[in-house]
C-alpha cells in the first residue's frame, strides 16, 4: 500500500476527493468561520471539515461537512484536540448568590 508524504493512502485520497468534490458543488465557496471568499484560483485553500471529526461519516446530503479555510480548519482541529486532552474549554456557570446578609439589618439596628 503506497502513501504520500503525509501518510495518506491512495484509497483515502480517492475517498477524500469524492466528498470534497461533492461539498464544493453543494456549498458556496466561503469559509464557514471567517467568511473569506474563494474562487477557482485559490480554491485549494478551502477544505472540507467533518463536524463530528469522523472522516468516514460522509452522508450524501453533506450534513456532516462544512467548508473552512486552511487556517480556520486548523484552529477547529486544535480546539478539538485540546478538548480531548484537557476537557471543556468553556467557562463553568456559577449560580448567583441567593443569600442576602443584610436582609434583616434594619430590624437589628432598630433593636439597639
């Protein structure tokens, strides 16, 4: 089995080319994150991102794909990798305080 300099096999490259062609026909040539527009001269910089990160999940309707520029695609995979390593990167929600230490202050001051 032969592979390119990135370790991708010829069968993987054929499969990738298939869903890439479909995605480029289905969606406008615009990055889904930064809204950068592409044309036939720079279309090689527009990539197909699998939303669920499963490259074998290629539904015919394209619901698992989005077109991202190289930079946004790299950022998306970095976020996913960091999530796997470190857990959620979103801020934890803290419930607001319900105790009011001054609720009965007027009554306490009036007793003096």
